[in-house]
């Protein structure tokens, strides 16, 4: 059963977290391009797609910690420091995504969409907005990278690594 749980955990991490990291990383550059081109229909469609990928795969990503905890329980490592650290970092990554990245993406998407139709009630896209979004996205990606390393290295593990 442990091998099954671990397999689902790893596959879910690849399938769910991978697309979010890529799409979220592409979003700030797409916003900059859309602002430079006055928000063409194509630019808005690209931003909508990237934002939808981030939202949908973020929701699917819930599977990753659920099966991670089930795997940890099966292995009897729930109290290990590396796992507790990973849980904290995963929670932080989820917070960055849901509280900082996704809302800013939605706001910028609305601003670019409205810009094509006229003045935006959300206001113009702030020149620093895409840079801030890129920084928050980088933080999200870095947190996941650290969690991934912890999952592979597992300090104190019995694998001898």
C-alpha cells in the first residue's frame, strides 16, 4: 500500500504542481507583452488560459499533500523534522499561491481585458505589478523546489542518502 500511496503522491506532484509553476512563471511576461500591445484579443486569451491552468491545477494539487500525509503515516515518519518542515513549506507555498499569486493574476487579467474595451474599473496595470507577481511566483516555485529536495534527501532517512 505504501508504494501505491507514494506513487500517487509523486505523480500528483508532477502532474499538478508542474503546470502551476510553469503557467504562473509565464504569466508576468504575458502581462507585460499584453500591456505593450494594448491588450489584443490574443493576449487576453493567453492570460485567461494561463490563469485557468493555475487555478485548476492548484485545486488538483490538493491531492499532493493528502497522499503525502497518507504515505508518511504508512512509513511511520509523521514526526520527523524533515517532514514537518516540508508540511510547513507546502503550507507556505499554498498560501503564496492562493493569497498572492492567483488574486494578482485575476486583477491583472481584468485590467488587460478591460483595457481592450476602454478604461478599466480595476485601474491600469501598474508597471511594477508584473515584477511583483514574478517575485511572488518565484517564491512559490522556490518553496516547492525546497520541498522536493527535502522529499528526496530526507535527512535522517534509512536509505543511507
